[in-house]
């Protein structure tokens, strides 16, 4: 009869998921199904609403990454109505999304990834968590919370709310950046850089210790997709770039052309569709999106410290890197770039300019696409509206959809390694970094 293993809910996950592994009588993996067990219906919620309301509605899709939804939505309306926002407004949106990148990535690294690596993956779950880190390494916990606090409180002070911001609107942003807020956070940038470099140092030690495991566990060649601006890593603007499993760039096109090469497969076991590279077909063309794919498709990072870190990573992993556990390494490199970018923008002499909103925004019929790179992957908002600016159709390609098919393939590889190859008995794990 074989055996069925159900893991629900999945932990170390920002959302709701379930993993099902079907084994044969002789312990061979017959099927692996990774399921998203909830849906949010926001595409239908948006229908019939005025376009200008969309940026205030869609942040509720996610409490972890509301800023990317907020900004992608604003960009979609700008595109539909042909709005070219003021330069300072674009800089302020970029400042917001990079602040969110910092807080979200720090949360993921320290709360979701680090406990398993610092205590060891087979340590007691009662201590193998972020509370355990705070208890046994209080200075590490304090540093992690400080990183998140600086970035998250900037969003609150500037955009009105720390979780569901309100400042980005069609045509720009609702208010300029007050000088007192600029000065408040400029004073904290050196400390944020210091904390970030400490995180990089910790991450390097963890990666070096687990490198043998990282190079083996779940290794699966995939297509990769991310936002890329003329070959440079960018989370706010650029083209959609797709890399094939051999490292060849097969797409580098504006977001408005996404339906030419992006396909969606409805799978019976999940409420999230699987996204794939259409010319390769499904499932061969399944792609992944997130920190590692973004690092893979980019020729270089946008800032010097981050680019140096990328080069160091590529000396070890090559390009493309097919090691899913290297996502943690890539995530830290993205934190470095976001911190450098935030500092550069706060130092920009025009960042407090008051010309941040167009005065002649009028609804009209149109189709618009907004693209950003959310912390978990590429995010697309596509709206259609009538001549009164009422949304008639919405299509959202969120980070979960862009990566869930790839995650299922990785879990299938890992399941075969565990049950058929007994891989865990062949990998030597390092001594725990934290010994209670």
C-alpha cells in the first residue's frame, strides 16, 4: 500500500502550506505535492473599484511585504493612465521598498533560517527558534531586532503605517519626505551598515560550515526570473529577466510583455498556480523567483559592498547557482544592497524636494502593468479599466506563484535524496554555533 507523509502546517514559511510525500512499498518516492492551502481573492475584490483605490487595497494581501504590493499597484495605475511621476517621487518609492527589503529579509534570515543552522537542524524544536536565539545569544537577537526596527520604523514615519502603508498613489506619493525624518534616519545609517556587516560576517561563517550540505541538498537546475535593470540587480524598476538552467538569458523584456513568455498551470492539489517559462512548456519550464534567482539573473549588484559580496559568492557557487539553501546567502547580499541604497537615497540632495505628485491625474481607459521585486520574488500587478477609471479586470502574479512550482521540484529532489539515497547519513554537519 505504500505510505503517505503529510506535513501540515509547514513551518519556516511565510504563509500557509502543506507538504505531501507518497512513498511506494520499497520506499521509492512516487509523488511530492507542495500545496498552498489558502487563497485571497484580491483579483475579484478589485473589480468594480476605482483604480486610485487599488494601492490602498492590495497591501492587505500580505502583512510581511505590503510595501511591494503598494508600489506595484501604484506603478500599474501610472502605466494605465500614462503618468510620468516626478523624479523625487520615484526616489521615495524606491526608498520605501528598500527599507521593506531590509526588514523582511532580516526577519526571514534570523527568525526562519538562522535557528536551524545556528542550533543545528536536529536540535530540540523547543529551543531551535528565534526565541532560543534571543535567550542563548541575546546580543545576536538584539542586533537582529535593531536591523528590523530601523527599517520598519522608517516606513511607519514616512508612509503612515508600518504594515499597510498609504503614501504611494497614482501620479507619485502623497507627501514629501520631511527633513526631520530624513535627518533622524541618516543618523542611524552608520549603525545600520555596521549591523549589516555583522550579519554578513555571521552568514559567511554559517555558509562555510554548512557548505558541503548546501552543495548537495535539494540541488535542482531550474529556470530563474527576476527584475533586472540593464543587467544590474534592482528591486524597484527594470525589465523581466529569465535565465535558463544552463545560465543563458532567454528573456530581458519590459513588464508589459510578460504574457508573451509567462505561463500559468493550475494544479489540482494547490490553490496557487505554478508559473513557468512558456516556450519550454510545463513542467520543464518551471521557474523560481526570490533572492537566489535575482542574484543569478543579475550581472552585478547596484552598490559596491553588495557587488563585492556577490563576486565572493560566485567564486564558490558559480553562476547560475542551483543550490536552494544558498538562498540564505543571496538574501544577505540583497540586505547589503538595500542598506547601501537606503543610505544613498537619504543622502540625495533632492530627496526632500516637495515636487512629488502630479497635479493633473485624471482617470481614463487603459491597461497598466506594475513590476517590482518583492522579498520573496517577482511581483506583477496588471489592471484593465474603463473610461471612468473603474477596474474591469485584474491579474496578479505574486511571489508565491512564481516560486511554488520550483519549491515543489526542489522538495521532490530532496525527498528522493532522503528516502532513496539516505543522504542525511552521508553528510557531515558542523558543530552547533549555539550550544544551550
